[in-house]
C-alpha cells in the first residue's frame, strides 16, 4: 500500500513542511498561517503551495532506493494542488 500525504511547502523551504491526511485540513492550516503572518508587524505573506505526494509502498527495495538514490526514487507521484499567493 502506498502512502499519500498533502503537504504545504513555501518557497525554497522557508517554512517547514507539514503533512495532512486531507486537503481540507491543509487548506485550513494555510489560511490560519496566512492570517498569523499578515497580523505580524513587518511580516509579509509569501507564495505557498499545496502539494500531494504519493510514495511507493514500503518494502526493502523502496527503502534501499530511498537511502541510496534520495527522495525522488521513493516518490510515486507528485502534484501541486493549489497555489496561495
């Protein structure tokens, strides 16, 4: 069974990556983060994107590929779902 996660990523990973089980939870977190950032003095919201990443099923071979070849070898599919600017 493959693993699916919805993630939030900022430009050049300025913000940490968070994982969520659903798009709704991820969107709510982005809206809350945006509200917090914009309420801070001297802070400016930067582009964020909602990404869906599906990994290969966990097996000896896929873990070895991850360790030897990096994250790209472990990702089955990757989609940008939405961009928040």
